[in-house]
C-alpha cells in the first residue's frame, strides 16, 4: 500500500492520503511534549507527504488545535484536508488557580460540558476555527458519543436525542452550505455504528478502538454495513495508541 495514495472518503468529494496524522499526541493526552516537538512532528508529517490531519478540541483541551493550526495555516490551504470534532464546549473553570484536568497528562486549563445541541455544535465549530486560526475545516465529526466516554447508557441516550433534535441540523446546515464537505463520527466501541447509520445521513466513521491490529470485532457486522452504504471508514488507532508498535512504556498512558 502506498501511504500517500489518495482515496475518496465515502460519498464525499474529499480525497485524503491513505496515511494521515492524528492530533491526540500533540495535545499532550498521553505524553507531555514541547511546542517545538509538536511543531517538528507536524512539519515532518507534512514534508513526508501526509495531507490528512485530524484533531479535536478534546485533545489537550484545545492545545492540539492551537498547535496544528499554528503550522497548517502557513501552508497552502488546498494542499491538505483537515478535520476536527464537536460534542464538547469548553469554558473558563470556576476556580482557575486550582483547576486540574485529572484525565490528561498535559493540555490547557479549560473546563467543558457535553453539548450535542444545535447551539452546542455551532459553538464548538466556531471555537475550533478560532483555536486553529483558520476560517474553515473540511470535515467535522461527532465525538465520543458512547458509554465508554459518558459512563452510562442513559447519558448516551439523552445526548443522542439532543443530537437528533438539534445538533444534526447544525451539521447538515454546515454541509449543505458547503462550509464543511463531510460529516463523520468518532467511534470508540462496537454497537454505535448501526445506530448512527439508522438515524443519520453520515459520510464516514473514524474508528478507534473497535478496530486495531489486535481487536477486529468491527469486521463482523459494523464495517460491512458501512461498505453496503458506501460510508467511509478511517482507521484511527491501528496500533492501539502505539502499544502494539512499541510495547508498553513506563510513564505512558494508553486507552
């Protein structure tokens, strides 16, 4: 496989290199790195010919978007494809001096709330543009709408209803007005792809832990359903966040 060969994503007109760069690591989610390390990593990926970059406001609570945008906004805009995600809205913490993001290694000191409503999606989208320092992204994904992240099926159902009632309308408006070129969903566990396919005209899924070199349960039912509808699939974590490539490293968190 030529990693730099370009392929269309689902029914969109978006072509991406088969090898892309994910932005979690440059958001200090697993290992804390310097701004210079982050810059050199992105620069090396771009110099190698990678032209698909994915990030999220969740990665470092805005830090990944800041770092990725700092590099990409100085490149020709039509030379790369950029995606980010919605589902969380970030804000100033009630006690800035004492705030700590317990689940992260590093990142910025902002609190957040889950929000898949119309206003929440639009707020998240506009905030991401500001952090990136860019006036458009190519693809927008629904992020982390599953039990693994929300902690209960009741919470998932409530937020899924919020997406049905308003958030999807916002995404569809952005796509219909050509502000974005496609809508995706980030998938962490099996069981959610059929639900998204049933309720939404979705373009692609970014599949993380349900499909790795070790765990391939998504091949049994979920990915074939995507193929039947020509819904694209981006494999987001083939090496399980790196542990299958390097083995466990002391001081590194994995998910």
